[in-house]
C-alpha cells in the first residue's frame, strides 16, 4: 500500500514563517542599493541616467511582457509536434540551443568588429555556432537512442499525453 | 512607533475588483510542473553563488584600477588576476541560462492575485523589480561588453559597476524574504522530492539538468580565451589567444589611440623624471644596450580573455637604480597617447621591484609591433591589460 503523499508545493503554497534575522538583511540590502544609486547619480556624466533607466527597466519589462510568454507559447506548441516518448529530451535540446544562441548573439551580430583591429571577434561565429549546435543535437540523438533501449528514471513518466 | 509602522505596513490593502482578474491573473493558468518551489530554490541557490562570485571578482577588478588607500594588489601570484577576471566573465556567462530559467520558473508569481496584499508586500515586489532589472542589466551589458559592442548611451564600466551594487543589494533583500521558503525547497524532506505530477515534457530534474548543460556548453565554447589549457575548445570566444599582431590580441590599436606617428618618431626618448637624483633621457638604442631581462607574462584583459607572451626589455628596478632611487616608490607610467582614460597608469607596491616588471622592447624575440606599444611598453605580473601601458615615454617617480 502506498503511503499518502503530501502534494508537491506549487509556488503559491503557504509560506513558512520568515527568518527572524531578515531585517538585518533588509537593512544591509537597502544600504547596498543606496550605495549603487548614489554612485550612479554622482557619476551621471558617465552613467547617463535616462539611458541607464531604459536598459534597466526595459530589460525587466521586455522579459516579463514579451520574452517569457513568447517562449512559453513556442515551447508549448512546438513540443506537441514531438512524440511524447522523446518530448523531454528534444525540449532540452531546444532550450540549450536557444540559450547558447542568446549568449553569443553579440559575437554573431559582430557589431563590435573594428577595421583597425582584426584581433577583435576574429572567428567565423556562424560556422562555429552550427558546429557547436551540431554537437548539442548529436547528444540529443544519442539520448533518444538510449531512451529507446532503456527507461532511465532521469525522464519523468509520460502516461498522460497532455 | 515600530509597532505602528509595522501595523501600517501589514494592514490589508483594498482588493482590486475581481473583474480585473483576467488572462494570466486567473487562478490555475500556469500548469507546468516546472513552476515549482524546489526548482526555483535550486536555481536561486545557483544564481546566489554565481552573482556573489561576479560581485566579488568585479570589486577586485575595480579596486585594482581605482585603488582605495587601504588596498594594495600584490604582483604575485602572476596569474591571480587572470583567474579572478576569467572567473568573473565565465560565471557571468554561466548565469545567462540560470537567470532566464529562474525567471521562467517563478513567472506565475508575477501574476499573483491580489497584486499587493499590503504595503510590505508591495515594497517587496518593487524590490524584486529592482533585482530583475539589475540582473538583466548586468547580463546584457556584460555580454555586449565582451563582444566590444556599446549601443547603450552610457559608459559601460561605470554603469556596470554601480548597477552591481544595486543588484547585489536587491539580492540580499530577496534572500531575506525567501530564505525559509528556499530552505524548505532544498531540504531532503521537501514533499516535492516524493511526488512529481505526470507530464510529457521535461521533468524537474531534467529541466535543471538542461539548464546546467546550457551553462556548461556556453562556458565550454568560450573559456578557451581565458584558460590556455582549454584553448582548442574556443569556438565562440570573442578573442583567440593566438590571433593578433605577433600572435597576440590587441585591445587598442596604435591607429585608434592616434599614436602611430609619435611612436615611430626617431627623436623618441624614454624619460625617468620626478623625485630622482639623476633624471634620465634615453634613446631606444641606449635602452636596448642596458641589461635585458625576459618575462613570460600574460596580457589579461578586463573583458576576460588572456594571452601569454614572452617579453624582453629593461627591468623597471634597474632603470630606477640608474636614476638613483630604490624600489620603495610610486611611479606614474605615461604613454605617448594624446588622450584617453588609460594614457597613464600607476605602478606601486611589490610591482615596482618585481624582477618580472619590465619596460618591454621585444615580444617573442622580435621588436614590438606598434599595436603592442612600440617603442616601449610596460608589462608586469598580475595586472589588468588596461594598466599595462603602451607607447611609454615617461616614468615619473612620485
């Protein structure tokens, strides 16, 4: 007989009582933030607060308002195209590939190249990215093959074809 | 007084009309099993570590370049700065997947209802906005900076430095609010360990593994620009340690520094001036006739790359001895550059007398390329590249 399990925590689960020492961290954190804010404002000629604010607030707003929903919908729709048995590992491959492209986007775009200094961004980034992605997807294929032979506990059960 | 303030902060705010609870605000909108406390706790812990490493190594780099009176950076070990700055950039790169995965895991919290339960909750959410804004800012500007791309309208170094304080401050506040939740999420008795809802996509463990693999692939494809042993892995690094004039990368060319004509002027003299009994003015031939020393030292850039070179030239301490002073002095090294933030650098402490601190005339056995600082450049152990002043023409003893 299986023992009754406590349901897993969703993010909105009842919070445990907060740590008593938290007020010390609030004070230290607020003071640290003020050091940064003061530095930004006293060096306003270098930090250009309007431009700074654009990137600071723009990053959070773009992420929450556009990036996160687009990625969620794309993954949800895209993963339906993949048989359930391989869905997890293909999703993993897509996530790794997307994150790699994002991280090296400035190199791919190459806007930092300088005519007088060929040692900046000297590599064939498009070709090298394809090579690296090839390695990632080779790994995905190997996992799919392995999955056909085994059922490692690494992957969650997929009884429900949602 | 404190009690009244607390009462004010925790007094329930009026609920917004239920009519507004639409779209993502509706209950149960987010069904993925990955929006989960344990996943969020692991990612939060990892980010806490990488951001702390970035902050500390960033402070070190800042202090070396703008030293407060109490701070003295040693000249040994030779590769210490190479390690701290390489770590700074690599942990920043590893944070890209961690940050995006963390934000995605806790995304339903953005749409919690009611948006603010009380004033304290509203302040907490505002501090989260600062944390997310700061974290995105640091990652985006850092990624662009290592690729020499500056589309921002502010000076990268200053903005990145002060925003680091804001971000770390917001992180400390966040740790204060989430410590017990994260502890529960990470504990071996977490109910999340036993039961995972069925689903066809990535499991929680699979998701965390994916994020770890993504960080690993990103770092692996770039780390070769910092770590000589992994040079062959460098497929996507913004630099290659062996590409550049005399097989060494350059940050600022002679043309960009508007120094080419002055550097090639046959009337060039190296002056040793300031508080010295015997000021010197030496031609390039006279410098080359002095005892020459060799040093295998890296150029270690603040952008995270580093590349080894074999330099030879005159030891700074030999030059000072000829001018009649010891090594217990502070020096200002001046470049022929007409301007720029890095026209001069300070040389002090153990760097002055270190036998590896040279005014180099040659690289790899050949006369310095003008982009590497011909006729004469400073090269010293354990020092950022921006302080390895090129096109040196004056050494001022302070």
